């Protein structure tokens, strides 16, 4: 028995280290009584510690669903949350939202547990927030520098354009002076532009080019904004599609789980109630609709795929279940087979289930 248990523990550890989340899910589902918190390596690290060290968020979520505790400490006094936050401080930013936040949500008190170095996860969390804040400030500073550099480039380009215009004006005025002083007949063209006309033309061209650059920049900004909006809209639509697919997948999974529970419930009822044997029945041997659930979960399994619109058929089905789980009937059929240590617990749960069925029948009337 001990060898078999060690073998199971080894399989779980191997699946966790290799990131085989599907195999881990199937194995834990097959061995529901396996306590993942009792599995430890030589450093007293549980599977949840190992998954956090490897930053495997899928394995972490699987282990949490299987009852993994977040407050257990390894040989150094570290909880899984210590390991995740240290990893975030080393630069693994995604581990904060993917792993640290689910751990904190599951077990807030783990923030106050000290390790052997007297460090709490709450202190590491503050350090993480400071690092994120510094990075955000650095990002804003770089953005401001880029904007300043862009303004300087624009000013430099405008200055170069202005100098070019001034140079052209100086060249032209020098040429006019030359022709005026050194021409043989000192001839003046009747249609030559005056200085004021030429200056107006240069100024008009300058402002026309400047306005054209401004319009080009506005058009570029408008197209860029439209592209970003389209990109954001496509991303949002993709998120909505993925969320809808996730909900459909979850719905199918729930339906499959409920169908399988109902099938096992019916099979177990036939096995326990309709087969004569003298085997002592413990609590988990009873044909409960779901062993680990409360009475409300059991009622959900019992009523699964029952057409409640058919009032007569619905009430008839509930009466059959009332008869099956009536405390007197259980005492009559199985009283001699109930294990002494489990008898009181079994009868208390039978009474609760019977009362819930009675209330269902009253409400249906």
C-alpha cells in the first residue's frame, strides 16, 4: 500500500514538472481521494510549490481546483506565493496576473506568513508594486523624450527651410545688383518683379509648404488613429469570440460532468439498493448523487435532464426519489449494513436529502 502511494505521488510530481496539465487533470480525477498537499519532495515542496517555481499557470489552476493549499511552507519557510513574487521581481511580469493574483484570492492570509528570512509575501508584493511603478515612470519618461525629440526635429526642419529661403533671396538680390551695375545699357525689364512682390511670393510659398506639411501630418495622424481603432475593434471582437467559445466549452464540460454524475448515481443506486450482500457501508460507499457536494449539489444531480415542464412526470419522479431516500426506507433496507462509525453521519445526510426532496414536491404543487 505504501509503495503504491509513493508511486502515485511520483506520477503527480512528474506531471507537474513536465507541465502535462491534461494528464494531471485526468490522474487527479481518477484518484479523487489523493491529497495533493501530502505530496512533498526532499525540500518539503508540494506540487503547488513546483508549479509556481516553473511559472506554469495552467498547472497551478489545476492544483488549486484539486484542493492544493497556498499556506504550506517548504524547508526554507517559503509558501508558493513567496516563490511567485520572487519570480516577478526577477522580471517575469506575467506571473503576477497569471499566478500570484489567483493565489492571493484563494488564500489572503498567506500574505502574512513569514519565511525563514523573516520576509512576508506582503513585503514582496510592495516591492513588486514599486518595480512596476518605476518601470511605468521610465516608460513615460521615454515617451516624453521622444515627443521632445520630434518637436526638435520639426523645429530644425523649419529652421533649415527658412535659411534656404533667405539664401535664395540673398543670391537673387546679389544677381540683381550685378546686372544693375555691370550691364552695358543699364537696361531694366518692364515686367521685373519688385522686391515686395518677390517677398510676397516667397512668403506665400513658405506658408503654402508649411500648411501642406501640417495637412500631411494631420492626414497621417488621422489614418494612424483609424488604424489603431480598427485594430482595437478587431482585438475586442476576437476577445468576445474567444470568451463565447470559452463559455460554450465550459457549458459542454458542465453538461458532460453532470451527465456522468447522473449515470454513476443511477448505477450506484442499482448496485447498493438492488443487490443483496452483507458488505458494511461507509459514508463514501453510499450511492450519493455526489459524494463531496452538499445537499443542493445532490439535488442538482438528481434533477439533471428531468423535464420540469411535465408536471405529472416531474412530481412522479420526485416521489420515486422520496421513497428511495426516506430515512425509514434506508433503515429498513440498509440499516444492518451501515458501518457503526459512519451510521450517524449517513443518516443525518439522508434526512437532509429527504427534507430537500419534500420541499421540492411541495413547491411543484
